[in-house]
């Protein structure tokens, strides 16, 4: 199995966590999105038609989009399961994961920030304000969902006693927000889940600084 990834991509980070939790080793391929390698014609035609990272190639099967990849991994390598089978818990985990993946990440990823600065010519201060605004909106909602989950499931992870897709999505988003200087001190449950996950060997293995293409 081949993984196409970039160390500082939070969506790639999600897939690396899932792979590490399941103990799956891959052949690593760096796709440097900072210099546009994700738009290379061969990559788009043969690996990922969406022209983004991450991507998985397994024989003649190739797949992009982190949540689709993790769902596929759950089907192919079901232990440990990251998207629960029980319908209500599954729905809550997907609700939380989609909050991260659909409401926070898309408006703050690299191509959006570059469009703000390169095309719309916003100032660095305006770009940072944009980033902080959407992080704050998203994290407020995440905190409320984790409050509800704590009352239902308890446990040190986002939803109970084991990591799920919720934790897989939360950790890269929090890491990005901290890297961008966001104050997350108001989100006690978010940060408790983040700190707990960050001590797990699979999450450590997946960290950007531990990737072969890492640059400071």
C-alpha cells in the first residue's frame, strides 16, 4: 500500500493516525503542496483526481479524501474500528468529525489562506484574524459536543474509552490551531482530549515532526 502525504497537511495527518492505530505500514511518497506537487499532471491523472493530499494506492485501487480513506481502512482492516458500528454512537462520531472536516478545516487550509493573501491581497493581520475566527466558531461547537459526549459515554477519548474518527480529526486541527497561535484555553474538553491522544504511540508516530519529509 502506498501513501501520498505531506508532513504539514492535517488531512494527511488524519490518515497517518488511522494507519498507525491499525498498525498498517505503507510505502511513503512525499507530495509537497507548498510547491504545487499536488497539481502535477501525473499525480492528478494516476493518483488523486482531486489534486490534494492525502491519497492511498493499493494495487489498482486509489482513493483520496481523508474521511473516505479512513472509512475504507475500517472496512479492510476493521480492528481497531474508528467509525463505530452502533448507530447512535456512529452518528455522534461522524457529527463531530464532520464539524472538523467540513466547518473548520476547509476555510483555513493552505490553498484558502494563499487565495486570501495572493489574490484578495489581505494583510497578514487580516489573514490571522480570519483563521482565528473560524477556529473559535468551530471549537466552541466542538466543546459543546464533547460536553454532551462526556455525559453519555465518559472516558478519556472524545467518545468513550477508545479512540475514534473524532480523535483522529481533532488532534491535527488542534495542532494546526496551536501552530497558528490560537488561544484554545477556553476549550477544556477539547484540550483534555488532545493531550490524552498526544501521548498515545500511534498519534506520536503520526506527528508532522516524525515524518520523513519534515522540515522545520
